């Protein structure tokens, strides 16, 4: 079975994000960008399935500018077999990405798409669900365990508010990876070198016939309010008094 893994280029999770001085967006110039961490987990899961003989090919796909090739090379270095860049130079919102991924899925005919549960830049948590709806496929979101039952179905353990939920899902399906699904491997230097030679195809959104015009307009970005510093109290009775008198007023 072929597995498609959508990977997004996002601001690295170690970077302290700053809002632009005119509040029109987030400062991206000179900022370290990386593969979305949940997508790294999705790539790892797909590669493990191929290594276990349960998948035949892992295809990484990224939608965005030319720089997203770097993100695809990371996925290739982790073990993906080939990559597709869907090039678009406008801001891509989740619905546009879902439509682009549907077009790629219709061309490639994978049995499963494993995406991240959310992108850490927009925290939208929408693309996988929209993709499943557009394709009319089953979906299993927030996966912390994934078992493949031959070519017919999969069993997914989902992380839900009250605990864990086990679902049996018919293929084809879209699965979204949660944090505890696995621990992604580090790409070794030889694999980084090998990844440079793996196939990376480029298509444009127009070639896929998808209108990616943004539907939402961002009006204003702002930093969260600065947190006030803590205080020290002399003893427990002062702490209790403050909790009773002052915390109540907040
Ligand atoms: P989101 O709905 O934006 O939180 O993203 C959820 C998941 O959809 C991500 O973890 C990726 O797997 C996938 N995704 C979102 N945007 C893109 C993109 N531009 N290119 C490829 N995959 C994406």
C-alpha cells in the first residue's frame, strides 16, 4: 500500500515567535524554519510501516513556496521514498491545502494519508479532517497507535479527552498523528546525502486545477499580554490570607 504524508514547513518550535511591528503578521525573516513536529511523527510512522512490510511506498508532499523543498528533503532523509512539492506563492489556508492534497491523492491513489494532527504555526487542526471529507474517506484523528490489518482496514487508538478510544477504520483513510504515536528518528548523515538523490517532483496549484485564493482575512496580530512576576510570601498564613483576599479579586 502507498502512503501519502503531507509535511508543512513551519517556524521551528524552539523559536520565540515575534509579531511584526505593524501587527500584520508574524516575523519570518531570518527565522529558523523546520518540518512541523507532528508531520515528523507522521513520516516516522509511514516509514516504520514500510520497514515492517505493511506499506510499499511513502510519498511526502508539501504545499507552499520553493523553500518547502528543504522540508521535503528532511522527510526523504528520514526514509520517505519520493516527494512532491505543490508550489504556490500565496498564503495557503487549510481548505486550500486540503483541496491540493485531494488532487495529489487522486493522482497517486494512496490507501492511506498520514498527516500531523495540527500545524504548530496556525494550530488549525483542520486539514486532515477536510481532506477526508473531500475524498469521502474514513478518518481517524489524534492517533497514538496504528495497526494495519492487511489491506482492508486499520485499527487506531485515539487520544480523546476522557482517555483512549479504539476505532476500526476501513481503508482508504486519513489518519492524523498525535504526539505519542512514536519517537521520530534523527536523519543520519549518509541518509541526508542519499535524500539529495531521491526524486522530488514539482507541480503548481494551477496544474492541479485548484483555486487556492485565501478565504479568510487576518485583520490583526498581537503578542499575548506579558505575565506579571511572582511574589514571595513570608509564611503559610500570609499565603492563605493572600489566596483568600487577593486571588478572589482576580
Ligand atoms: P493544520 O490543519 O493547518 O493544523 O494542519 C494539519 C496537518 O495538515 C499538518 O500537520 C500537515 O500534515 C498537513 N498540512 C497543513 N498544511 C500543509 C501544507 N502547506 N503542506 C503540506 N501539509 C500540510
